[in-house]
């Protein structure tokens, strides 16, 4: 579900702005004029980070599912049970957060069903800058380096490349966004530092 940018750009107005804020409501500004991404710049709890960093790669939970938004937490709990992760407050934080972010995306995009992926990656998943062929996609890195982004046309300029902080929730407009604007922002997976271990990335898309 990746739409690679082409050399020809449509006559639509390009949205390039990236909004950042410490309030979760920033995510609902994704359809504001000119906005290509909205980033809720929160950070993970220190105990949670230590907990998830110490989980062996083979035991990290993975998810590939489409569910009604009210079943997002149940899907996350089932994935963690399958990975045999012991119960505890940090596990509750993870499953509860996945559910909360799924609900935020559902409200922002007015959808009832969501596609949830929880990816474990020891290699770079999407090394090239791209746009996703969806209306919008929510990304949150629980472990490892955050997603990188850059304005369209500046992919070769390292000074223009920025990173979503670990733990932040970033909602990116996709190539299939509706309205008179086309997203002018690209993103990619960062390189994986072996000392950090596998990356754990949450991806949520609308599924209606």
C-alpha cells in the first residue's frame, strides 16, 4: 500500500506543513489546509521503555488484523498473549495505548474499522521515501528510532530530513487523501542500529 512519488505532480495544492503539539487533539488537525502530518509529541514512560527494550526480539508481539475500532484492544491483548508476554502494568500500557490510538485515528478519519499492524523489524522496512496509498496513516515507534520524513523534492537534502520522536504518535496524510490538496510530504523507515535491537512499530490505517 505504498504510492511512490512520480516526477509529474498533479494540479492539486501541495500540503507540506507538519504540526506538532503535546496535546492529543493535534491529531484531529490533519485535514487543516496545508497540513501533511500531525504529530503528538508525547514520550513513553521510562519504566515502559525499559520494559519493552528488554523483551527479546523473538518474544515481541506482532499484529496483522482488521477489526472494528472497539476491538482494537482485544486484538492487542491476543497478540501479547500469543507472544507469551507476562501480565503487568507495562503490558496494560501497551495494549491500552494501541486501543487509544486506534480510536483517535477512527475519529479523525470518521471510520469504524481499522487495519492494525505491529511490526517487529531488525532490518530497514521501507528504506525509500514514499507516500502510503491510504487516506492517512498513524505511526508510533515503541522501540527503536522513529520514522523519518522530508518535503517532496528534498529527499537528497539531509538537512531537510526530520525524525518523529520515539513514542510520539504521527498521523501522515496519504496519496489517497480526499479534497483539493495533495500531500507534499514523504516518509521512510530509519536505519536500524544493532545496539538498539529490533524496532517495534505500530501502524494503523482506516479499513472502511
